[in-house]
C-alpha cells in the first residue's frame, strides 16, 4: 500500500464526443494531406477495410488509397483550391466553393490560412451543412 500512497490520484476526465470538433479535426488532417501532396504527387493514405474471405470469415485489411488533389486550373490558368467533406464540395460563400491562387506555389499559404480558419471554427456551419443528408433522400428512406 505504501507504493500507491506515493502516487497522486485523480478522476478520469470524460471523453468529449463533439461532432463539430471531429469534423474540424478530420478536415484539418485532410488539408495537411493536401499540403504534403504538393511536394509528393504520388502520396497515398492507408485505410482499413473489412474483407470477407471465401469461407465467410471477416478480416481487417489495410490498403493504400491515392490522395486526390483538391485543386484545378481554371480557364485563365489560375489554380482554384476547394474543400471537400467526403465527396461534397464545401461552399465558402453562396455559390463559391473555390479559393483562387495565381500559381501553385501560393497553395501552401492558402492551405495554412484554411487550417487556421477551421481551427477557429469559422467553417463549422459549412461543415454541418456538408454532412446533412438531402431532404429527398431522407424522405425516400422514411417511407
């Protein structure tokens, strides 16, 4: 018992499961992947998938998935960077989902600015809208 008396004991804090915080962290990690993709065009991310064998047993398999770029060139040759949540584009302003960069070299600065905005919670409303199911799909499933 003398060993335990030498330790300082405390209550275990509860785990915070805030959905907005989880969405922020996920988007930040994806933005950091985009920053890495600028220097490494063949960047891959490892995902875990459950695979069913021929005998019916399930096993978890890790497989590499290529990281897709979140930027494109527009008609004038400028680079347009956009955000995604899953497969959906995140609109930063009404009808505008892209951030214009004059060149690809300006993308790291834009990515850093977006990471700071996500950390500050400035995109929480847009992230919340991106994860909502369309009303038509929800109505169809309710039937």
